[in-house]
C-alpha cells in the first residue's frame, strides 16, 4: 500500500472518530433558562453546559451582565439567587 493511501485512511479514521466524539459530547449537554433581577431590572437567558451547574452559572452571568449598571451591581447580581430556573428540553 502506498504512503498516500495510508495517510488517506488515517485521515478518514481521525475524521470519523472526531464526529463520534463531538456527537457524544453534544448528547450530554443540558440547557437551562434562568431569570435574574436587580434594582427593578430583570432578564432571562438560556444557556447550555455539560452539567446543570455550568448551564445555570452561564445563564446567570449573561443575565447579570445585561442588567447590571455597574461593576458593584454585577457582583451583587452574580451573588444572588435566580428568580427562576427551568430546564429547557431539546
């Protein structure tokens, strides 16, 4: 077998392995819709993560970043509890 054929076979095997790995990682992701509120402003965001904790934390950071008017408010917001949390089914 020539070197070119061996390289093509190896590239194909790597590509198939990558598709399988990415597909299995996507299957384990969860989505959550989280709402945050501070000083009369509120926002709800949906985020994904490999775990419930990561997805909720990501959504909280999105919400707080959008509704906080200062760095101090951002820190207070990120330290507070969400007004609602719900799992989003795909």
